[in-house]
C-alpha cells in the first residue's frame, strides 16, 4: 500500500488557505506554514483599545468584490455564515478636491477614472469581513483546523528546503522536500529579527508556494535552497524577481468624535501621482500621497460610534509616495538584510503621513482637522503585483512544486483565492495520480 501523501503549503494568506482547503477536501494531508502571528497575510486588521475605547482598522485589503461566478458563490457562502457583509456606504472618488459618488449599478456610466482602487468604482457590491477583514482568513483557517487532513502552523517561517532521497529532483522517484525553519512567536516583520534556531519541519511530497517571497533573496520570507533544486526553479525565481510589485503605506487614524460633514465613507483618490510632487506641496501633494481613503467605522460590524467608539480612518498611499518614504527608510539594510519596521519607524512614518491626510481631508471638513486620538502606520513592501506572471498558477510537476497567489494573477482577494484553489486542486490531482500509478 502506498504511503499517505503530505503537502507543505508555505504562506497563510487567502491563496494559501484556499490551497490547503482544496488539498484537505481531496483527502491529501497538508500542513500550512505562515510566519505571521496570525493568518491572513495582506488581509490584515488591527484591533486595540485606546484610553478604554475600542479601535478597529483594516490596514491591508479594504473591501472585496466578486467578478467571477465561482467567487460570487464563495462570497454568498461566507455571507450566509456571517463572515462577510455588504458595505453599503457612500462610495466614490475624490478628484480635484471634490467627491463624486460612484455609479449605483455595475457598468452604468459616469464611473470616474476607471475601476478605482481595487474595483471600488465598478458599481459592484463591496463586501467586508465581520467584525474585521481578517475574519475571512480566520474563517478559512477555522475550517482547516476542523479538518482531519490539515495542520496549521502560524508563527513559523520556512527558511530552507532541500530535495532528499531519489537523487535527481525530477519526478517523484521517491524524493521528497525536507523543510527547515523557525518558530518566531511574534509578527515576523514588526520587530527586530529575533535570534532563531532552525528546526526540522518535516518531509513532504510536494510544496505549494503561496507567496512570491520564498523566491526572493533578501525578503523576510526567503527560503534558501529552492532555486538550487533545479534549473526550472531558478528560472521561476528569476521571473518572480522581474515582477516589481508596488509598495504602499497604510495610515491608521482615529478621532474621538466623528469628523463632521465628510460626504463619503470610502473614496478612490484620482490623479496622476507622477504629475504632482510629493507631500510638502499641500495642494498637489495630498493628491499624490494617497490612492484610497476610508472611514473604517462605516463598515458593518465595527465598534459603534453611537456607543461612543472613536471614528477610525484608513488611508493608503500611492506607490510613488511609498517609494519616496522608502528612499529614506528602506526595506533592506546596506548589507541586503531585511529592515524591520520598528515602533519608531512606524511613528515617524505616521507623523509624516498625517500631514498628507490633513491636506487630503481639508476640502471636506469645516476648519482644521482635530488632533487624532491615535495614529499608526504599516509598511507593505510588496503590496500590489502590478505586472503579475499572467497564469492562474505556475505548476512544476517534475519538481512537485506549484507557485500561487497574487504574484500569478494580480492583486485582489478574488484572484488570490482562485489561484490558491487551483494550485491545491492541481497538486492533489497530481499526487492522487501518483498513488494510482
Ligand atoms: C494595503 C492593501 C490594500 C489592499 N486592498 C485590497 C482591496 O481592497 N481589495 C482586494 O481585493 N485586494 C486588496 N489588496 C490585495 C490583496 O490583499 C492581495 O492581493 C491578497 O490578499 C494576496 O493574497 P496572497 O495569499 O496571494 O498573499 P499574502 O496575503 O501576502 O499571503 C502570503 C503569506 O505568506 C507568508 N509567507 C511568505 N513567506 C513565508 C515563509 N517563508 N514562511 C512562512 N510564511 C511565509 C506571509 O507571511 C503571508 O502571510 C490590498 C493589498 C494591500 C497591501
């Protein structure tokens, strides 16, 4: 009788969770590794108390739309389970210092400049996780936890792999992937790198890489040894390095009292960032600084303003503004090591971006913006894959490896979900065919 097959899924964002669920549902045993303290990757939320008041921010993915029928069905299932809800806010676009609502219906014209930030101007319903966007990933992880074929290992960074047994690294031929890594026990990118003791994470028949980082030397998630395993993997690593994803900073701001008179709950910010200069120029600079701004408190299921909760806002910088900040506060140190975002780093960036936020909101508030109760910043070094590889997944059956996630298909929750599911299904089918042969 053949041995049960085991798959390692590296990356616990939406793609990795979707891949692991697809594998488990096809009776393939899988272990999902993520180096973050909690799963979800860029579907990230921050909840805390400030002076006894609850604050809630989605500082990664802002909202979810569904274009394909398969993802519409998935959203309907999550909605029925109470994991997502429609965000029926006042959505639209800021252009030239004025707010313009988006069309009511998909494709009904006057949609401002294109589809807006992550499709928010298309007129499609916008969905959010409840009570925060990370709840979507937590729900998927809960389904995995309940599945007898799946294991979850969060707070574990996979750091090295090696092809062992079978010798050639081509075809299964009895060879397996040996994984090594370390348990970090805290958010990998948030604090100075802890001293890590690498341990054996086990032997696996196949790997699903549910992120590009493992293929990128110098990134927080680089996995040594992948490129060395075969020329196809070295080529894959080079293709991934050639995709230059755009960075973004998220500014989180809370006010004791709701800002009066603001005519929107979310807005894509129009304007060619390259045509206006950086912050410091308060007229053009504010337009160049952000691509999206939202009142997080207007999303369903968030702490109630009527109950006295502070009003929480999130603004996302343009890539150009993020690059300006990164020139002074880079992602990597001079010797090529990952440069973590410390609390001081975040505080300095938040102070800088608060000035941009004041300029952006100035046309919509009476007088000056009040002093915030709380500010925070999050760096996303690889926020958006603007030139994805253009395939749903990249499958290397001879190496027993598949790459999935938004590096393949482009940045959206929908694309990551579809890519992960396809990778999980393809890997399961390959291993089931092996077993039947
Ligand atoms: C600020 C921001 C706003 C966005 N807004 C929207 C939006 O409104 N709507 C929308 O649809 N999309 C939005 N997106 C895009 C969307 O969030 C992403 O496209 C999607 O979440 C990507 O999912 P993923 O699973 O491919 O990757 P990720 O979510 O990045 O997950 C990859 C995971 O792999 C882990 N990992 C990497 N290497 C290792 C390793 N060696 N060991 C262990 N773990 C590892 C990482 O820790 C991470 O958790 C936004 C993105 C950002 C950054």
